[in-house]
């Protein structure tokens, strides 16, 4: 039930890229987002450093962002985000982030940048299956 509530809460009035976060000890939460024209960030926390009760980046700051984007875009013609043609739409499993299959109970469609193995000389060439991942430095085939 809680996951469904969070997903509905992240439906913005205009196509928006958003990243949320929560400290490991729940002392603060944040969210940053951008649409075709605006970039907005929200931080929430207790100034005395006390833990917050039930506030995460997706539950607290993201709700504020949704309201801010609604106001920023009120009465305007909006546009979608400009997306690269190189991006790939793939279904991933929410439990572990791997590509969704018939075993995955909860999956969602996300956009990824294709990752290709780096060129190597013939003596050390490895065969790597094509995979899709979020861009970040990784060892091996990625």
C-alpha cells in the first residue's frame, strides 16, 4: 500500500526528472528535479539533528516539488524533456534492479543509457553480453 501511495505522489504535472534521497539515520531528506524549463531542490530536516518520523525524500520533499512544479507551470504550454535517441526503454525488477522476467513480481519501465564494453586488444578480449545499467564507473563488462 505504501509503495502505491509513493508512486502516485511522484506523478508530476509536467514531464519531470527527479532524484530523491534520505540519510541512513532518517535525519534529513531531499529531492531535486527538473523539467524543460525549471530546476528545483528541496531539503527537509530537523535543525537540532533529531530523526524525522516517517519522512523520506519520496514522501516529504517530493510532495513539495510536485506542488512547486504545478505552480511554476500553471497556465503555461509545457514541453516534454529533451531525450537522447540513444536511450533505451527497459522493464526492471523493483526488488533488485535487474531486467524484469517472469519471476519478478513488481516491475516498472525505466529509461537507460546503453552501456557497451570498452575496446580491448585481441589478447585480453572478453565476450560480454550486452547489458543496460545506470551510468556509473564499474569494473568488468560495463
